[in-house]
């Protein structure tokens, strides 16, 4: 398997393709309602909604680094974690819109990754790409745990 094929497989499996390890990020979010996404195990912990946007943000950061651009143009104000749901915005439309941000950032990252791995990627670029895939898997596990905790 070439480096390019391996990177593509990692990104695909971490986000949306069938995996051996269990649900990927997209599968972990499947069927989650706005109410479930907003639930917190305690007031000082992140919820599924915030983890979703956190994953989108770091896909954006890696894409910017691959493309040589500066950060600062993410669709939402702020960085890293975004408080969700926004005040008075606990509804399915808002939740769908924020999931669409994740989807869009993933698609943009895939395009940037293709360009990068088809040229001469640096070791740093390759580490960022597999790192963002592992990041998706890590947060998939957190989301699955939050879903299970809600069933108690």
C-alpha cells in the first residue's frame, strides 16, 4: 500500500467508511437528536454537539496548514471548542447546520490531503494527516460513551 493510499484509507475509515474497530465519527453521530447532542454528563463537560464542532475545527486547522494558509477563516467565531447549543438554539435545524459544518470541513480536508499526498508530503504533513484521523476516532469513542451515559 502506498503512503497516499494509506492516508486516504485512514481518513476515510476514521470519518465515514466501514471499520474493524467500531463506529467512526459519522456513524457515532448517526441518529443523534439535538436534545441528545446538547446533553452534558456534568455542567463542566463537553457535549456531543461541541465535540462535533471541535472535530470540524481541527480538520479546518490541518487543512489550512496543508494549504499554507493562515487560520482565521473558520465559519464560526472562536477556536477549538464552541459552546453549543447557542442560547435559544436547541433545535434540530441548528444541530443539522453544525453537523453540515463537520461534513464540509471533512470534504475540504480530503481535497487538501489528496493534493498533499500526491506531491511530496513532508513527515510533518503526514503526521498531521494521520493525527486528524486518530482525532476523529478518539472523539468517536467519547461520543459513543456520552450516548451510553444518557441511557442510564
